[in-house]
C-alpha cells in the first residue's frame, strides 16, 4: 500500500541521508468547550490582569490531548519517530478544535520499530538538528493565556497621562512571556532532554484574551555540560542558523526576551498629532520609539550577561498595540556561547536542506480559521515576512495611538 506522507521531496531527500524514510501522515484532534463556570472564573481573573489560569489550562489540555491522539495513531501505523508536528487551534461556535498533525518516519535498517521521538522540526530542519548533534526526544510546548486587566488598566491609565514606560504593564507582560519559556523548558527537562531547540513563538487572540505559545523540540546534545539537564538550553534560532553557529564553535544556551510597555502621553500625543499634518520629523515619536526599543534590548542584554553568553544572535524587535494609548515593544533572540569541542557531522549543508518548499495550492475562498504554528518552517522562513504577518507596522500602530489620545 502506498505511503501517504506530508513530507516534501526536499525533506525526503535530506532524511534519506540520515537513515530515515517517509511514513504515513498522522492526525490527532480534540474539541473543547470553555464552559460557563470557567468563563465566569476567567472573567473575574481578568479584572486584575496577568495570567488567566483557567484558560491556560483549557488550551494546554486541548493541545496535549490532540498531540497524544496523534502519537497513538503513529504507534498503530508504525515507525521510529514523528516529524513536522503541528499544534493548531481553530475557534468555532460553541467550541475550539485542537489539532496535531505530523508524518511518521521509518528507519531504513530497523527490523522492528517503535515510536521513539516526536519533533516540531520538518524534514529539512530535522536534518540540520541531527547533523549538529541534537538527538530529538519529544515535541514540546509552553503556553500562557493572559489579560492586561481592568485593575492594571486603572493604574496604567494614570501613568499614561505622561510620556514614558508604564511599569505595571511592563511587569505583567515580562512575567507572562517568561512563563511560556519556563514551561517549554520544563517539558524538555521532564523528557530527559538538556535542550529545547527550534522554538517558534506565536501570540494568538483567544476569547477576548491572548495566548502566547512556544513550540519546539526537547532534545539531547552529548557535548553540553551536565548542568543543562536541570536548566535546558533554549533556542529560537532556525535549525539552519543553529547548524551554522555550531559549525563554527558556538552553542545556543538561552532564549532571551525583553518587554517594555510605553505610553506617548496625552500632551505628547496631541503635539505629535498636530506635527504629523506637516512634513518633517516627529520628534516625540522618534524619541519614544528609540527609548522603548533600547529599554527592551537592555533587558535581553542583561539576561545574556546573567547566563554567561558571548553574543545574542538573531535579535528581532516587534511592536504591538495594547489599546488605550499603550504600545508594547518586545525584543527576542538567542544567547550563544563559544564551547570547545563542538561541531557538525558534515562540513556543509546540502542545498536541499536550505531551499524553501513552494506551495502549489492556494485557496483564497475561505478565511483563516486557525493557527498553524509550523507554517513558517514549511513555506515561509523569512523573519521579516513573519513579523509583518504577526504585527502591524510601527507607523500604523503609532498613528492609531495618536488618534486615540486626541479623542480621549
């Protein structure tokens, strides 16, 4: 019987040279209801801001159940692992569907097979990770559902009357975003890994709240010191980037992120709005953006220094409108450190490991109903395009803030 796989030709080619061959596509799903009682509890929690534990738990349980059912199907079909594991969320009337999809892998030489690993990496990324010395163990994720909160909003509103950082919001967003990271590294530790690599971060609207979810692969690297078994490496470098760095002696050690929430302030908002009607620099916005971005960058610089890093690679900065005249600036990257004795198996990557697969089917008749957290890895690896899809441009955000401040 023909194998029905989700792997592309490039992926099959790469995995062939790691002793793996394609198996069947496997799927697991679960449909959840938020429920009236949970909804009431969540509503109360949003008054004070921060994590909404009930919703975090519901989403986590739904994602986990979909994943477990996918693994059960893979065990029935046979194989040594599952690659390209996704965790999708589709909201519909009365419920939410959690969907996991992956492709089984077979060993070219094994007489008998048992599922030994699962990974969020597609076939090309898995080649890079294996060649860089990482042995995949388990698909891992960490999530947090959160709200700014009405209570925090009252304090923040007073602070936003003048220009500058709003510490109440900065604290909430720093804490919630780091919880997702702590949870995914916790899963890696529980799986016996000393690293979680290929992390992708998404922020998804959910029932009036937001979910921040990180997915990646709990892995083991033999060259990492013993201490990393308790504090696993975390990296959001692409697998190709990570291979390149390890090839020249650098090991990722920690995903670092910093958040800064700023307000332009009522007076500054009116002034900059008036200036925007004539050509030339808007000094208030220039100073705000520079200061907020530098503040977020200083936080990841401090985190990198605390973990003994030599550099921070792949730094990205994002801007996000929170409403009420507030803007969040987030900086994220991976702290790396030079380590003796590390390297890659191959001296260079094959072209098939870095070439982008092109989509040959486009459907614009239906609107997007869910979130595929692995879409970037399969069809669009451009950091810039991913940023544009997830966040509005900084000028769109700031212009909306200015209009809100004028009307307030």
